[in-house]
C-alpha cells in the first residue's frame, strides 16, 4: 500500500463524573512525526505524517492519588518511548510501528510496576491503557484492561478492542450473554492492567481506515452506561461538531448517574484518497471488525522475563464499595449463623 495523505480532526475531554472526588482517567493525543503532544482545548485538525499519530485513554486505579499517577505515567511513558524509538528508525514501516507500539506499552508496564514497588504509598496501583496509533491509513490498537476503542463507519459502531475482564471471559466461554455481563456485579473486575504485575499480554488489533471513519476511545465511565448504538448515533449526527458530540456523550453518562470518571477521545479521519485499502485486497479487508494482529516480535527477551501470564486484579475502584459492602455483609451473616449454632 502506498503512503497516502490522511487527515484527522480530533477532540478529547475528561470529566470527574457525579460521584468521584478526583479524576483517575488520562488521555493523550500526539503527532509522532514531530514528537509533539497535541494540546486539546478545542477541536484540532492535523495531517498524519510519516511517523504516525497517537491517541490514548487510560483509567487508573488504586485509590487516593495512586490511580491518577498510574494513568498519567502510562500516557507519558508510552508517548516518550514511541517518540524516541520512532525517531531512531531510518524508515517507519508498518511492521516497525507495530513493534514499537507494543514495546512502548510493555515498557510502561515495567516502569509503573517498578515505581510502585519502590513507593509503598502507591503499591498496587495500576491503569488500563487503550492505545491507538495510525500510520499510512491503518489504525492499530494496543489493549490492556477494559477501556475501549470503537470505529464508527456509516452510522455503525464496531468495538475494535476486547475487554480484558472477568465478565468478558465468561461471555467468551458461553456462561454469560452480553446483556447479562452488562448487568453483572462482577463487570468491574479486570484481568489485566499496567502496573500491578510485571507480566502482561498486550493485545493488538487493527483496522484499515476510510475517509469519514471516526475513532472513539473511552474509559468504562462511558462504555458502562452508554451503549454502542447510542455512541454511533451521536457520532453520526451531522448537526453536531466533534466537540459537541464529545460533550453529549459525557452528559449522557452523567445523566445516568455518573458513578465513574468519564473520558472520551473522538478522531475523525479524512484524506485525498478515496480509500486507504489496496485495490487488490480481499473483500473482508473493507469490513470493520475486531481483527487480532499477532506479529512475530522478538523483543520480549529484553523485557525482564516477559512471559505471557495473566492475573486477576482486585476489583476496580468504581465497583469496590458495593462489592466490599457485600463481602462484609456475608461475613457478618456467617458469624451470626455460627453464634446461633453454638448457643442452641
């Protein structure tokens, strides 16, 4: 595929929500060709250069200031590593771009994990990371946790990432339907995050882009309350700017209780080419879908025993009060039953 001019109009916003006293979410938008973070105070239009473009949403956890620190560290570390690594490349091919994207997420995990081990006050902190990079008309996503990436095309939204959560695991196993998973009290339990463990598995997905496509990255403060079809309808509303659409999505989450921080990044793509997809590509190349990429990366030996292991992270702070209360209640009931059995 020849390199084509791809443009992007982007806006991003994060909101405290209705019940939180501080914001543990973070987002980042950056031009990797110039090594410049794009400051978002209003919609910004850019041309994507030869080293690509970066979008990121991170949702921290750990309580107090730990979650906020973890998410901001993830954004800063991933951006810094990508900027430096791509600058050192003589030619940024799609293969090298994917390599560096995954490497940046894995190294950020190790650095957050190491920092938490050395600082008792933030031990156990972690963050999700949904990292999207665009190069030469193709979108790549690196996923850890349960923040999400959607692509909206012609009025339909497709989730390009898969939640690394307990309920998603149960859905995949056929033990829960998607509707049951949305209502489950266990929906806030995630299986992976940056920071709590030195071992992570970064899942990579991809999607070829067309002019008019809109990327939506969001924390679960949005996706847990606003359904995919509602996101598609809002993004496809021709009477709203991307700034108005972003605010509308956040407002919907807050109108439904706003129990968590809400972060949204909207990126609408354009360009002079009618399509970024090669003319000789198979028909399925034009399909918007969850497409897993499994490149043969050889850098794992440099990342301190980076075996592919999984762990169950303690419940996200957004769900912890309910679950902790439930566990305390069960313990109290059990103690009462034991007391009655002893006294009777």
